[in-house]
């Protein structure tokens, strides 16, 4: 068993603090947040071990691991700092926002031998779980084309989320470049097929809402792309397309990530409410296999600070395609989220730390889920120029 400090216990991190606290492989959970009231509230609500005043204090403590749920552009440096301080690390997505940050994390993992895991929800998205099984069984034939889209309109909860996390200057951060948050799309594809991106051409769509979001003069990132589309060449000779959309007429509260896989023998496609498996002779509606069940009520008090349009993602639990048999009994009836992924992600990390093994989305896999988007954004800034994508290779002792 080990102890863990959860850094950032707002809308998302608090849910994970609760799950870490329920897991029998964790001895104690501490809360860390710049807003002291949030940390204290999480301790009270979930009976955590206590509050640690700051990230620096946490690293100086004897806590064994940290889970980072801070603003998305801060992850890289914080992860590296925690690893160098001797802590195992669970990090929310993305891994980092620059190639050199990714490289330093991989170096730190290699040199310290500590566990690093990126909590990519799409790895356990029911569509990815289903496609992974079909690919392993050889039912696609050769997958030559795939799509992974993260389709989340700003009007459906994102304004409120950025206001919650960004304070008075939230518009500066709400302009976060879409392709720097690529893992829900890329990870869902590459979590199903054993390949990685080797080059990309990307086109960004400049925003025209004129409300101060995605405004270069306001954005701390100098970004005015609200939507972007990237076409990737994969290492197996196939093609992957990814959309990152923040201005779109689509019910992202129903399904944020959607996937398509086309093989030489069969294919799999998703719409907002429908999923089909099809081959050269027939089309089978498999929607029921991928349909998640709510893990708690949408009006649960723990969701008071979550915009109503985002709550479906925060409560969506297991689907028939999932295998709950590997999960601890303590998770039965516990809150879940993001299409049933939260339970599996927490269990992956706890298992890896306690057994000294590599988690599925380890540093090398996380790099393959993250770096393609970073390079895609650079391509968009250069009018779609095709750019190579560095590969950091397989994790030690593994191969694809």
C-alpha cells in the first residue's frame, strides 16, 4: 500500500481523490489546492487523511505518490519535479504541451524507475475497448484508416469550467489551442491499434465569435484556432484523422469522443447515439454494448460546481463491453465518469505502483498520445505544412 497526495481537488480531481481513498491498495490520501477551502472541503466530504498546504510541501513530505489535476499547461514541469523528488506520478491529460517537456519526463521515469501514468480516459472508452478486442481477434483485417474526434462545444459547459478554474482572467486560458489537448481523440485510436503517428498535416479554423475567447490579443497562448483537423501518417502505413472542435453543433454532453475504424475486412463507426459494426455483407447495431449506465444522480451534491452540460461525463459509468471483474469490490456503486474510465484508471495506477509494473498508459505510450497534437498545432501555424513526429520508442521491456 502507498500514500498519495492529490494536487488540484476541484471539479475533476476531487472525484479521483474519492476513488483513490476507496481503493484497498492506497493507505491514505491528502488534498492539495491553491484554494484552501477546496482542499478542506474534499477532506471533509471524502474522509481523506488531511490537507497539505502546497505542492512544495507535498514533495518534501513522506507521501509516496502524487496525482496532478492542475491546469492542463502546467502538467509537464510539475510531473518532472515530482518524479525528481522521488514520487510516483499520476497525471491528468495532457502529458505536456512541448516536446522537450515530454522528453524530460521520459528521462526522469527511466532514471528514477518510478511509475508514471497519464490518465487518458479514452483508453477505456467503450468504443476503444470494443475496437481493441476486435483488432486483437483479427476481425478488422488490416486497419488502414481511423478517426478519433474530441467534439466539445464551448457553449456546453466549457465557459463555466474555464471560469471556475481561471478566475477573473479566465478568457486568457479558455483560448487553449485545441490540438494541445489531443489525447481523448488520439488515445482512443492508438489505444486500440498498435501503431503511432510519424507525420502530420493540420489545418486550424480561426474563430469568429468575437467574444474575447480565441482572441490572439487576449490569449496567453496567442491562439485564435477554435477548431482544428489533422491528418496523420501512422507507423504501420495507415492513416488517422483527428478533429479537435470547440465551436460545433454537436451534442457533446451525450458523447464527447467519437471513433471510426476501417479495415480491409470490417469496420466500426460511431455517431452521437449509434454505433455499428459492419463487414462486406451486413451492418450490426452494437450501441447497447457500448452504452454506459449512470453511476450517480446528475444532481448529486458533489457536482454542485459542475455545469449541467458537463455532468453526464462526470457520472457515466460502466458499459456492457467493460470487464468490471478486475476492479476492487470497494468500487461497486462508487461514482465513476467519462464513460466508465475512472475506476479502471485509478486501479491501473494503484496496481502499477504496488506491483512495480508498467501501467498501460505509461510515459512512452503517453508521449505517443500527446506529441502528435503538439506537432499538429505547429503544422496548423505553418499553413498545414507536413511535419515529422518524433517517436520516443517503446517502454523498456515492451514492443509494439
